[in-house]
């Protein structure tokens, strides 16, 4: 599933981080702290997810701060995207290993000879 993360610097200098325009977290201007658990809960990673990250800073406030958090999310999501790619490849290999040319599933037990 495609998931878009938007980091927005607000006029108050709070940073809003929103996933697919629904779920979000806010990093306050006072402490600039975000917990790993909050990021984990926001991303809601599932096998096959592909993330994009965008930042919005209309008034160019605290540019280095927004850049830091944007790069953080880019790093995290790049790793998750690679994980999704490798998992989808594993699924294809598993499917090929357990299906015959007609698409019928089989297991290694099916290859054993039966006594007559």
C-alpha cells in the first residue's frame, strides 16, 4: 500500500507529521522531541507498504529543524521500502518453490514415493 508522509512546519513552529492525511503526530517547538514509539505507531508498517516523504515549510521557519526531521523520516522509510521489496521477492520465490508449472501448490512431502 502506498503511504505518504507530510511534515509541515506550522506558523507556531510546531511540526505536524501526517500519514495519508489522517493520522498524525505533532513535534512541539518547545522540546523538539519525538518518541520512537510514536513514529512506529504512525507508520503502521505492513508487508508491501511503500512510503514517500514530503516536507512543507511555506514561511521558511526553522529550516534546519524541519530538514533534520524530514531526513529522519526519509531514512526510516527508505529502510522500510527496502524491507517491503525484499519481502515481496521472498514471496515470489516461495510461490515458485511450492507451485508446479500449472500453478498447483505442492510441498516436499508430495515428492515422496508412495509404497505400492
